[in-house]
């Protein structure tokens, strides 16, 4: 079944039909984390957003090379080339080597991504592993006349670039507005123009991470790594570059300028950006006291949380809004997501309890035969995952009617319903039946746990068959006291754990 996929291209501010440059191959680059602290919600949203894109493109039959970088050098505290390197600052505070900091938090990031059921990228390059490629990029820009040296540092000349090309196309900013906004910042002395950005920074005496270059011992500017590594692994022209909306300016704007200044034309065809997250209506930030890491969400160990929330609850909540809309995290919203996820997973689990009939009733047949394409239509419209979820909930309503014998379904439609729910809920949305604990051992324990409860309910069924009502009630009450809700149906007893 051929699908026409529309993607919102930030560069042109409109949805565009996705047509890869070299089908069936697709090149996709997404900005990864700067590894100097524990991953938080700001890391979860782009990771999940572009995980959906990765899964869906592969499902459509494309051969996808997904590159997501690790920034382990060059990202200064302020985007205007000021302050300390974020990783070096953390290393000094903890009296560790910068690479110890980078490795530790890279491992933490990977662990959180695994818990969220985010697939690993095809390639995960580190900035420190590509210093030569970044130096080559800087040299090309200098040779083409769009950069200059100042006290051993190399800066991109925005005014010179703007004479031939247009700086600000992605963010919609004019050069004059950018210059006006940057005049109050310090450090003008080393630059021709305060809006110019660093391609290579000369390292100060106390700077730990440094590499030799034709200009000075120093380190690359933050913006260089993605352009250099994207080109190395995906070529001078590739399909998709993604990241959070906070990267549109200056990071991605500078990437466009670098690629055009070095090779003469655009490197990326489609620019995609997920929107911001807030907590109780406020931007998340350490200074506001509302900064919550993913680990704190998973364990509930933050004063702003009423309880722990499973990784799948976080994933489900993020997917319950379109990736280009803002998402506001609150305890009430997450509790609602938790209940919604439970309802969806319960509905899908109930498919195994349904017995096929000779034929479908008309309404059931209509729901089943329309479900797959309705979900495809939502995905093809710039990944409307929240609409996919609404369609899956509608299907759960039909499943409940079938379980309660209020409707009938034929074997062919039952199989189609099972396959469609599996495809969209688990394969494409990436939800997990095991609540996304990220541990096969934990899932195995849950499976064994379920078998024990089923065995107890089997003993209760035998007691009921023998009309031993006292024993039957005793088992039911004991399970209820332990937190299990037992429901008697025409097809036998079902249970679930009320958390």
C-alpha cells in the first residue's frame, strides 16, 4: 500500500511531500545531547519524535541512515561564544577528566533512551572524534572568503556571507535584527561584528580540551560538528535534519550558513523541529526549581512529582500531542496519560479473549476495515500521532463490545484488527507492553508474576465449579487486598493490578 507522506519543512514554513534525494535511501541527521548532565524531558521529546520518524520511514520501505551526534566539546555556556565549555566546567566541579564526564552522561543518556524504547541511531558520532573534519570545514570556509582569524580564533563573517547569500532564512530573522540583538553582548573586541560566530576558538591557558590547528591550539565552535559529521556520513546533500525548536537559532541557522559557505549550496532538503516543553505552564529550568530529570520521573524522586511515572507513560504522553505543538507536563496530565495508556494496553490485551464468529456485524466490519488507512492518513499528515492514538482508542471501544458479546467479528477481521493494533501501537508508536522498564529481566519477572495470578484464579474457578463459594470469595478478597481487581465475565475471570 503506497503512502504519500507530508512533512512540515521549517525552512519553507509549510508541509511538503517527502521525496528522498536518492530513494530508497534516506539520510537523516538529528542533534543529540551535550553530555554534561542527566537527560531530562528536553532530551526525551526530540528523541521520541525522531524515533517515530525513523520507525515510520523504515516501515514505508526506505533504507534509513540515522545519524545522531554526541556533543562532548565546544558547546559553551552561552550560544554567543562566551563562557566555559559546559563539559569542562562540570569536570572542574567534580574533579574529573572531561572525557569521564562525557562518558558517564552518555551512558546515562543511553540508559534513559532504552527505557523510553527509543531505537539507537545507525551512527552516533562524537564531536571529539571528528576534529580533523571540523578543521577541514573551517579551512574551506576561510578559502571561500567567509571567515577571518582574530587572535588565533576563527570567526564566520556574517556580513560578507549575506552579501552573496541570505543569513536568517530558517529563523526568519534579518541580519539587521540579529546585529541589533547582539550589540549589548560583551566580547566585541575579537570580532568584526558581534553577530559573527566562532568556527574555531583559541584555548585559554586553563582550557583542558585542546587540539593543534593551523590557527592555534584550541577547539571547534559548537556549530561546526553537525555540519562536518552530517557531511561525512550522509554526503554533501541529504534529506532530513531534525532537532528541538530551540536549535533553529542560532545553531541550525549557523549550520546552513556553514554548509553554503563551504560547498556553495544547501546541504539539507527538509528541516524538522519539535516544539518546546513546559512544566505547569513554565519553561523548565534549574533556576526556576522545576527542573526534572528522566530518572526522577521514573523513580518519583523529585519534590514536584506526586508519584513515579513509567517510561511508557512519558512516551505515551509525548505522543498524545503533535510534535510541533507545545507540551505542558503536570502531575494531573501525566496521571491522565497513565490511565490512557493502561486503557489502550488493556484493550489490546483483550483481543486474545475474543472468539471469532462466522460473520461480522456491520459496525464492527466498518471500524476494522477503515482503521488501518485512518491511522496511515494521520501518520502521513506530518506524523499526527495524537490522531493515531484516538483511532486506536476507538478500536478499543469495539474490542470491549466484542469481549462483552455486544458485537461479533469474523476470523479475517479479527486477524486484521490484531495486526493493525500491533503495527501502530507497538511497531510504529513504539509503546511497550512491559511498561518500558528497559529490562528484559524485569519483563520476565512480570510475566512469571502474571502466571502465578492466573494459577490462583484457576483455583478460584475450580472452587466456584464445586460451589465452594466461601473459598471463591476468600481468594477474590485476598487478591483485592493485594491490589488486584478481579472481574467475572461470561468467558471467565480477568484481572488487572491497580497501581
